[in-house]
C-alpha cells in the first residue's frame, strides 16, 4: 500500500499584499526587477524605537524597509567599498 501526499501550490501573495490586505498580488515594478539582488538581515530594536519608526512611516506613507535602507545608505555609502571616504 502506498500513500500519496499532495501539496497545495504556494501562495502568490507577497508580504506587501498581506500587510495591505490585498487579495490580488501586485505586479512587480520595473525598478524592482532591475534592482540589485537583495539580502535579508535581521536586527533587534527596542519596542519603543520600532513603534516610533512604524508610526513615522505610516504618517509619511512610506515603507519601514525603504526608510531604513535609506538611512543605511547614508551611513555606509558605496564609496566606502572602494577604499574612499
């Protein structure tokens, strides 16, 4: 006797779809597909700081990830890699 196991297809929603509550996946933007490959890293921040960032981004209508990426770009400009400062 053999047992068959079937797997449901992976959901097509992105994380942004879940956050926005959309049932329809959003098409990828041209700049997203042409952009540099992304790497994920996780940091722990105090709950109070997280809340302040989240509120400020909500008021501006921006994404937390985009705001934090911009801050990291300011602190660690690309010319640091090439030995220039």
